[in-house]
């Protein structure tokens, strides 16, 4: 165990990561050495920022806590603290089941954590972070919470209602990040397209993005977690006109069958979804769409699933993820539906859907061979530089592999133009121009 060291372990999404970074800054300002997701956990204080979205995510968080509880009993770590979505939702149960944890905090009350440990000296502004991402990109959270109340989703149970941050505050944080060397902003929220409706009584995402485009030093802005219902169409004009906005949109659609969409309480129809996708691709030529789909929702029949497969074949999403329905306690679906699709059927459908998407993604990647693309370099591995195009978000999307040459070393975080010479699965192989 290392005295005066805090290890912070983040489970789940990039929104959790921002919370971890804020906490780490407070620890650092209080005189602690901080480590994020260290290979060897040995801090005097260990904090686990948990995810509670679906069963598999909960299991990962609980297994991590149990592993660290054992390490604490063996004297390898000091205090063990749990925060985040899982403990926001199941704090009482966790306290009873894992008494080795010194303290549990929820999604929002963790901000008192450093004070509770007896170190209250803070020098940084409230929104200053100890960033864990590479120097050249950062996640920028513009809102917290969700008002949608989809039948299957437990997120509002943990995050509460949607709360937008003031535009001026977000822009000022972007300026601060740019001053630290950030060139690429990943805009995130549980529901990005709802931004401003609570604070300004209208959708203000287009205006926010335009304001962020004025920040000197920022070269790419990427949009994550849009919602199809009440989509702010003026955003498409901004994406088309502003060169800093990546031709990339992460928009979770979940399904296409009207019957399933209705049971999901998505407040959007198949026809409206198809019309929106066509509008997006017409208004923003070359845009790459990332979506998330769900299989096995209560009431999903074989016909509904085949309709979903046909939809994926027709639309040919450039990026897609999927997951199986999880029967989440406290949700509308838990109260009103039976979890009637067998797990085996869910997993078969998930495999079928992802296999189809793999074929589509590979064909789309092969179609890029011969193109000249702008790439940002994220890191070096062995004898290769690893980068991304504007169509690729960190961690989840394909990468561009470029062989390193002694006579032309590249700078991590800089942009280069490359010619795509091959496709290897999801990834691309590029040569410098």
C-alpha cells in the first residue's frame, strides 16, 4: 500500500470518466498522488466509480468492488470507497452485502468525498479536471440526466431529470481545455439533443456548437448520444457549414419496428426514423452515423427482429453497437412487462445482428481504400502510429494504422493527411501523403 496515493477506477461510460477526472483534480489539489485505472492497485485510498446501466455493467462493477475488498483485507490497499451510478441506485443493498467498503457515495454526493477524508484544501475552479485522456482530446459534458423515460432504461433512476449546463460555462471550459492543448472535443450527455430545453426553453444545441466552433485551438468537435425524437434540425446546417464539426453523429435508435418502439416508449415511429436518417444524410453529405440497437425487448417477435435486420441492411450504418434487453428493476418495462424473450434467443439475435453489421462495416471500410483523409495521431504501438479520422470516436470506433518511418517521425496529437491503402477488418491502413 502506497501512502498518500489515490487510485481511481472508472467503470462504464465517458460521462463517468468526466466525474472521475473532476474528483482526481480535487485529490491532487489536496496533496495526493493520483492514478487512474492503474495496472497495480495499491493506493492508500481506492475509489471505484461504478456503472449501473444494465446487468452486465453491474456485474463488472460488483466484481471489481469484491476484488478490491479482498485486496483491502490483505492489507494491499487502505480505504475502499465506491461512488457513481450503481451506488446511487443500490446503496443500501451494497452496504449490507459488501461491508468491507468504507463508504458509498451516489452519482452526485461524491463531491464531498475529499472533505470527508479530512483534506479540504482545493485550489482549482470547480470544473477543472485531472484529465486521463491523451493531451489532444477531451470529453465535454454539457448536461446531466434524462427526461425521456424509455420503458427499458434505468438511467433516469440514477441521474434524475435533464439539467443543462449554461452555454457560457461550457464555452469557458472549452477555452480552458484548448489552453491545455486539447484539439478535439467529444460533446457528451445522456441526451445531447435535449440540450437547452430546460434552461432556455428551446433546443440550443445548434447555438452551443456554433459557439464552441469559435474557440481558438479546437479543430474537431464530435457529437455523442443524440435522440431521434424532436431532433433539432438546425443542427444539420451547423454540421454542414462549420468545418470544425466532424461529419459524425452518434444517435441511439434502439429499434425500427413500430410495435417494439411503442412498447419501448420511444415516442418515434419507423416512418419518422427513416425520414430523419434521409434528412441527415441529405443535409450533411458524407456523414457517418453511429447507432445503438437493442434485441430481445419484451414483445419483440421474430418478425420484429427480421424487420430490424432489414433496416440495418437498408441503412448500412457506418458504426453500430448493440445489446440485449436487461429487465431493470424500477423501470416502466419492469413494472408492466414480462421478460419474455429467453436469454438464449436474445444472444442468438445479438450475434446475428452484429455479424450482419460486421459484414457491412468491412465493406464500407474497403470502400475507403484510395481515399485521402485527415487523421489525428493518438499513440504509437510498436512500429506503428495509431490515428483516427473525423469519422471515428476514441475507444469505440475504427482506427488508422500508419507504419512509422525514421525519416519522418509523427507527433502525437497532430493532424496529418494519409492515403488509405488497405482495410483490415474494421481498421484502415494508411500511408502519409
